[in-house]
């Protein structure tokens, strides 16, 4: 996978923004500057917000019958020490009955192809700019 590196950020050929050494940055901030890791945590979630909003709009617009059940289009932003991601807020039903009408087995593919990947393409550059500004702000503090 080809990447373009900008400081500690690298933007691969695709819709994702990688911050190289994010876990190390978070660990160092916890040790050195009190409260800076919280600012970084909130800032990373804010950087993902435009992508999450775009994914919701694309899901409602591009997936047939999604406007009839809009709760499936609502996203939430999650974060681990290595990634910030968006997922549907609605979790679905873990039923063993394959004919249960509450199950949505094809939703994953539809959401990825029609909403999440295009939203990531739309929001990648904005997220990159926000993360760069955030890192500059946290380092300057």
C-alpha cells in the first residue's frame, strides 16, 4: 500500500488517516503533561465527527429502505489506543433464527460499500487537517 507521509501523519492510498505511533504519543502525554491525553482523546473524536455525519447522510440516501428505519443509519464514534472508528449505534439482534425479521445480515456490506467507505473518502483530508492541528496544539501546550 502506497502512502504519503506528512510529519507523523500518513495518508495511504485509500480513505484512512494513520497517525504513526499514536499509542506512544498517548503514553508519553499521560506521563509528561497532566490532562493532555484527555484533550487528545476529545480532539480525535472531533476529527472523526464529519466522517460520521457524512456516513449517516450517505446511508440514508444510498441504501434502499433505510429512511424507513433511520435508527440503523445513526453512528457512534469509538476509540482504542490505536484507532478512532465509526460504527452503527444500533447493535442488532443476536438471534439464532435466520428468519427473524429483526436481523440485518446484509447490512454490514451495504453500510461499508455505500456509506462508510465513501464517507471516509470524503472526510479523510478534513480529518488529517484536524489531527495535524490537534497534535500541534497538544505539543505546544
